[in-house]
C-alpha cells in the first residue's frame, strides 16, 4: 500500500513538472516574434493533390491535371510538380491550419462540395 502511494505521489509530481514545462514552453513561444523570409520562396499552381505516409513522415504530392478531355483509354495524365515531406507533427499542424482556413472560407463564401459529397 505504501508503495502504491509513493508511486501515485511520484506520478503526480511528474505530471506537475510536465505541466510547468508546457506552461514555460508556451510562454516562450508566445513571446517570440516570427519573421517570415520569403526571399527564396517559389509559387507553383496545383489543382491535384495526393499524400502518403510512413511512421516517420508524411509526403504530400502536388500536380496539375492538364487533361481537359478524357482520352479513349480512360487515362488521365497528372504532371506532378512538387513533393513536400513533413514529420507527423508538422503534418498535424498543417491539418489544423488548413481546416481553419477552409472553415473561414466556407463561412464567407458558402460550402465547398467535393465529388462524392453527400452533405
């Protein structure tokens, strides 16, 4: 019983220290000013996107569908132009960011319906 109590106290202390570290980390991040350097930025248009992942990374592929008419062989050619490789944490932050942007867009301009949407 004493051993369980000691373990519970140790777990509580560890949790408290973890919360303090998170608070300090958030305070440091909130005090930073980000400077976006776009001097080497390139712009690429894409109307097609696909993704794949492994345990360690998420790859996002961007391209352009330039086939305005489907050929007789029912094949669509997509010219891939860019691949961005992210770690899973950066991918999740991108998901949150894009979700917010699309929600704001739909609030202003109306719902975006995708092929296969039943909503």
